[in-house]
């Protein structure tokens, strides 16, 4: 580990700051961004911390330039990231698709705020869930983490870098305004105990190397300056990176791009459960909403209701296989989220007609109070 990294210990810090320190420990040495609330603490601290660890910070002219700079840095072999919120995230969508097609590892931190459009710039929202998955055109897969605390802003940012560089994909840390700006305890373990994943490097000489060799699910990655010939394009391309209109090549390439995540979803997907073993109603909530939902679940238990909490820590891939066991024994589901019903669509996709699936939508701007969630639990609780 290089000098200048946050030392192991216990700290009290803002979620956005914990994200920065996790990124640096993961090996991030380049950040490009454009100011936008409520993610500004990420870029502000990065501007000070990156030079201290031998890295580089640049403020770009907009979010489009920011994500493109990140992709350029990654193709030069540097772990890179950007941070934004809803409107900036929208501007990055075309380039996130480019990252998927060119198999460029990148980390995008989206500290969600109220929307649509400029919405509520300084207040909480959870409305970017579907955009993270489907925002760019065509078929591709991303991974999106859902932290619910400053500790997870630290931990899941490290995982985001590991996943991006292990699978050569764009990875999103899908936080929210409250988690990004709240201050809590963060434990930094000894650095040697933290798993850090690097790219798989070519094992063949330059004259035998194919940058998108389809014999691999995740091809080894050569970067500029290592002596390998690399052709990077957003067009459909063959194993050499050369553009083609061949349907055979398209079939092979695009199916491999989605298989990278789909065939590894149970390795990538994460979740947490509380008191779900005998629950007759399972509350599904994520991010800051899960903390309010946890208090509601505990109160419901005290009142004699068999209720549990299922918290996805990855939006994509959604850990449906873990929720399925509760569905199969007949537990109903209540999805609580700060949007008009996004995660509930995913739950219905997997479990419609198997059990009753209820939705508690909440407009952006505030976190649904525990007592309001408790009232909804009592309303839909199976009798």
C-alpha cells in the first residue's frame, strides 16, 4: 500500500468521505467529475486526497467529459472513478454503454436525489434504480451496490472497484443523499486484510494477443503503453476489436457481455436479512429506507406480528434467489422505496402470482418514517 492512505482504525466520517477513502485503498488514482449536489463532498475530498497518494484529480466541463475521462484513464491502466447525482447520471448513460461495449472497468458513484429533472437537488431520492440498469441502449449488464451507511460507502466502494476490474464492466455505487451526507462510525481494517482485485493481464506475446478474445468470458486486459496492439471501439467488433456487421460476431460478443454478470450473479449479488425465518410478511427495502424499515419491523415484532426485513445490497444483480425461499414458504412481500415503484417491479417480475406483493411508494424529499411503514405493515399483514 502506498503512503497517504487512511490508516486502520475507527473514524467518524461522512458517507461521501468514506467513499473517497475506500476508493483510494482500492487503488483509485484518477477522478474526473463535475460539481453536483449531493455528491460534491466526494469530488471535493478527492481533489485534496488524490495528490497525497500520487493520483490525479480533474474537474471536467460537464458529466459527459467526466465519464469519458474516466474511461480513458482506465484504458491506460489506471483505476478511475467519477461521482454525480441524477441529472449528471443521465448525461453519462451513453458512455456507460460505451464502457460495457469496450469492456472498460469504471466506477460511477451516484448519490441519488429527488427527481425527475433537477427535482430536489439537496434532498433524498431513490429513483435511479431502473436507470442504473436500463439507462443506456442495447443489451449489457452492470453491477449496482446499495449502501445504507457510511461504513458500507467505504466497504462497497472497494467492492465496486474489485468487481469492475474483475469483470471489466461499469459498476455503480447507488447511494442516496442521506447515506452520502450522514456522519457515522467507520471501521477501517488493516490494509492487508482488505481484498484488492487487479485486472487479469495478457499471458501471450503481443503478436498472439487479441484484446477481446472470446475464448474467455472476461478477456485479459492489456492497456496503452504495454506493447500490445489494442483497437477500442463502441462498434460491434470481433476478437481483435475490429468493427464488423457479422451477426455471428454480434451473437458471440453481446451474449458474452451479458453472461459475465448473469453467470456470476450469485457470486456478485449481496443481501442482508433480519428476522425472516418465520416471517409471514417480508419487508423489502434498501439504502436509507431500510434503516427506517428496520425500526418498523422491530416494533411490529414487539406487537406480535411475524415480520422480517430483506435488504438487497445489490440492486443489480437483484438477489432474487435469496428472497425466493421466503416466497416458496408462502410469505407475502411489502416493498418500501423512495420512488413510485421501481424495485417492486423487479420483485413482481420474479414472484408475480406466487404470493401477494404489496408496494409502499414514497415521493422524494424525505425518508418514510418508521411509524408510517408500521402502519402499512399492519394494513397489508396477512390475516
